[in-house]
C-alpha cells in the first residue's frame, strides 16, 4: 500500500474517531440513572426511561468497540503493519479497507 493511500485511510479513521468522541459526549445524558419517583412519573414513563437508558448504554458499548478497532488500526499504521492480514500476512484488498478501514484480515481469512 502506498503512503498517500495509507494517509487517506488515516484521515478516515481519525475523522471517525472524532465523530465517536462527539457522540460519546452527547450520549452521556441518556445513560444517567433513572429516578423512580412514583409521585412525579407514571409507571409507563419509568419503563420508557429505563428502556431508553438501556439502549443508550448498548450504543455506548458499540461506540467503545468501534473506537478500540480504530485505535488498533491507527497503531498498526504506526507500526507499518496496516493493510496486511493478521492471519496470513497477505495484503488486504483496497476495496475491503474502503468499506471498513478497521479490517485486520483479508476476505479469505475472514470467511474461514
């Protein structure tokens, strides 16, 4: 993989990481503890609030996993290992990396 292509992938990854950081800040309010004050909120409203909290926490877990994949890809770039399959060592197809620049395996190894 040439340097300019690798820099394009680096830019994509750092942009995605910045977006995830912004989403983390926005999602913090949805993860706060739900107060169960029965005088001010009805039963269905509390159930809805608990469901929204659970969905917000699940979204946070997915964001954290994606951030980890991005940071791993960036670390592989710094080590000059980016673009090569972790399993077989062959070069990962450019189209595969364009779909998801965090892929660490070629299509052959991923489908095993």
